[in-house]
C-alpha cells in the first residue's frame, strides 16, 4: 500500500518525534510501565495516521466516455435533483459522498475532460454530512467539460475537522479518470453535479470506491451538435 505524498512530511516527523519520546522515556524513567503504555499508544496513533494517508493503486474499469466514476471513497449520503446556484446555475443531479477519517481521502477525476473552471471558496466548517455544507463550508469547485461538451462539477468540501483542501487540477488542462484530483485532510465530503437525464447507478447508503465504482452514466449527446 502506497502512502500519499501529502502525508509524507507529517508521517516522517511524527515517527521521529514518537521514536525520540520512547527513547527518552525508556532511559529517564526507572519504571518501564509508562514506556510500554506509551509504546502501545504510539503504535495505535501511527497505525491510524498511516491508514489515513494510504493511497491505493486503482485502475478504472469502464471505457465508456459517458461513465462517471466515484471521485473518492465513502458512503453515498445524497442523491437528488437540485439547482446549482454558483457555477452551473441550472438544475442538476447531485450525488454526494461522505468520508470518515477511516476512508482514503484522495480524490480522482470522475470523468475524462478539460477543466474549464476552478475556484476555492472560504466558508464554515460544519459537519460535512449536513446538506448546507455543500454551499456554506470551505470548498473547492472544479468544472470538467467532456469531449462532447457536457459539464460535470466536482466539489471538495471540508468538514467539521478538515482544515485543508488540496486540488491538483489546473484550468485549461485535460485529465483522465486515473489521474489524481486532490486530497482533503480529515472527515469531509465530495459532491458531483451531473446533467439532468444522467442514469444514476448508486443508491443512498451505498459504500463506493474512488476511481472504481460507477456512479452514473451521462445522457447521450447528438454528436453532430457537440
């Protein structure tokens, strides 16, 4: 299992500090009970940290250019028709995936296409499983245009604990589904906004896997007009 580059500095620093604390505790404290207690705590803390920053290798399976894959790991908490007021300014199908601290927090591009819009919005840090978090929390918004001109909006949303959203996308660049989109530290959420007529392939409460689970299929487009 790989470790995400966003966590390397933290993991190295934490390992060194914890290691030094164990050495000092072993040398300076005559009783070894505190040492063994702290050793167990260190193992648990480092285990949780490495688990959080893991970055599994995944290869998307679908070759359909209309297939929308999960952008991240987590559980589906929203599937509904909504009006997206900030960027698209039209009715869309929203599919939201909520991540706990135990999920992989990397994001992948859900569909191949060109990034036409990118912005970071400052905001609140409410629990990411609340509906208002999509428009009120700190978030990054990425708009992807497919080869046939359809638009898919991806929104990375910080949660009550998350305080850093990393986005790798750049406006004007084209990306494939296997490419990393970003990383959100600690519990958070990712929203997808799809064109009306998209065929949703997931259900509420379903656990999905980034770059693997088929979320939806975009509606067909008359290529003579695309």
